[in-house]
C-alpha cells in the first residue's frame, strides 16, 4: 500500500508548508562527516520530491558543529538551486551573516533560546545578550532583502531547568520577533511537549499579537508526541511545520533531543486528511532510503519502514 486512504478533515488547513530541516538539523548531530557532495545531492532529491522550503546548512564555526563546516562547498555545488528565499541557512552572528551574504543566499535564520541555561550552552550568552547579538544580524539581513526566521528553542521544556513557564516563552518570542523577523519557529527541542501545552502556548502568543500565520512549529519525537502536537498546532491555524526527512536530527548541545518529526510521517498524515503539501511521498521515501544507506543505518521514520519494507 503506497498511499493512505484520503478522508478530508474539515478542521485542518487546506495546505501546509513543510519547512524541511533534514540537511541542517537532521545531519548536524551525525558523528561521521557526510561529504558535501552527498549533502548537495540530498537537497536536490528533496526538492525533486516536491519540498519547496529546505534549510540547507548553517554558517556556524566549524568547532561548534563540525558536520556543517562545508557550508560554502555545499552551496557552491548546488548553485542557484541552493539560493533564494526558499533555501534558508542558519547564521548565529554577524560573521555567519557575512558568509551567508557572500554565498548569495536569500534567507537566513537565527536561533535563540527560551531558557538561560541553553542560551549559555548553545551561544555562550544570556538570553538578553543573545537577542542583542541577533539585532544587527536581522537588521542587516532585512536591509539586504533577505527573508528572516527566528527560532526559539526549549519552548516546551529544558533538560537542565525542567518545565519552562509559558509566559517566559512568550516574552522571549516577542523580543525575537520585535527584531523584525518574518517568521517564528517554536522549538520543542527535547520532545517533551504535549497537545494541551501546544494549545496554551499558541493561545498566549496570539494574545500578544503573534498570530498563527507568522508561526512555524518544530517538534522532536523523543516521547512519540511530535505528530500529535503538530496536528494540534494545525487546528490552531498554524500552516508551517518543520520536519526532517527520515526523522533525522538531534541537538549537539541537548543530548536528550532525539530525531525531528519525520517528514514522511507528516506527509502520510496530511495526505490522509486531504491537506495539500506538494510532496510526492514515494519519491521522499526513496530519498530517505538512499540517505540511510549513506549513514549506515535504517531510517527511524515509521512510514519509511512500512513503505520501504513493503516493496
């Protein structure tokens, strides 16, 4: 069986944009370095499967994330296919932005934290200091005509601080969006979020003027809640979902963070609900199997296991 039975849901958006993070977030925690040419081919295959928005890489110092030290090489291999507003790259600071601009990218993302401990571990700064570090990055990016995304991690729990008050998350999200970002991505970095928590946070953000039309959600599947949390967000009007092909991913600074929501699992659920994504599931599964071969292990995606095993 290649596709789910389609029974349209009336409480979901007609179309969802999948923000594919596999080439960046999915691969960043891999211990063995994936060659640049394989990363570039991965991105080409994802695009051929119908994924329009693909976060390609990150201009972070190689000592931070060795896997992504080849950002310039990957983008050079991709050529024009790696540029434009549908090919964001992550930049941590102005130096990262300089490299991104030199590469000719059309979109960037900055990565903040809702908690002080993770801000220290990830950026070696307090939350306030990190936001001030992002200020000139966002300003210069917007002045250069780039689209800007603001990630906020640890929105649903922190491995060092435990539960994170909703009001604290909202405050950080407001300060990040006040910089001038076009879109906010809410990160469940360690996968501890639940559906009620998702609803409460989205309601709280809406109450301060950050509507669901400006929000993307980014769930990890540590406790098997990523898809349920995503469907809850969609029922609140969110139309952008971060996902990683094959369920790849993790965070080098939060060891309890396991894989992202698998893009295939998301597409299966949305196809069945009659929600348009523009993604060809068969092609996507083939891409996951191909990448799993390069990584030397099977994909953690349930849909990939089911469909690849049925061939």
